[in-house]
């Protein structure tokens, strides 16, 4: 039996339209490279995530080799971030609270540890690239 959403149908429809509009504008801005990396623009060096946006586009096109060349962690990070965005947008549109199992202490602690490990890996790859690993630093467009 499906649980009724706490939001009215017109509110859900309006929120769905807002979410789709946001995704469309963001997608177009990313496609036409209208959102420069502030870190790279100010410091003239690539940030720890430099290459991830371009790698995401390559992954969507099926170019795994190109995506890995831009950022070796992209096959892990891009789907993970995509899943988090989809989950947050779904909760925004439906107004639903997170499932009880998702809010459990064990799952929350696992998520925190996983996020810290991924952050450490991203920073590690970033530092290693300055020393020539993984093809060197990503060119800053």
C-alpha cells in the first residue's frame, strides 16, 4: 500500500516543474561551459574536482577512457553525486521524509565514513596529479 504524499498534487506538479527547469538550465550551462571553476579562475591551478564535469559528460556519452583521463575517480563520483541529486530532488518534489532505514545511525555513520574516504581519495588524486600521476594536472579551460 502506497503512502499518501504530504503535498497536494498541484504543489508536487509545481515543484516538479521547478526541478526540471533547474536541471535544464544547469545542463545547458554545463554543456556550453558557462560555469567556470571559481578555484581555477582565482588561483590558475586546477581544483581537486577539476575535470569531473567534463568527465561526467564523457561518461554520459559512453567514453570511459576519456572520462578516466580527465579524472580517475569519475566512474565512482559521478554516479554517486547523480544518485544524491536524484534523491534530494525526489524528496523536494514529493515532500516525503527520508525512509526510516536511511535515517538510522548505522547508515548515517557509513555515509559519513564513505564521504570522508572519497574526499581523501579526491585530494590524494589532486596532489598526485601535480607530480605527474594520472597524466598530470587537468588543463584549466
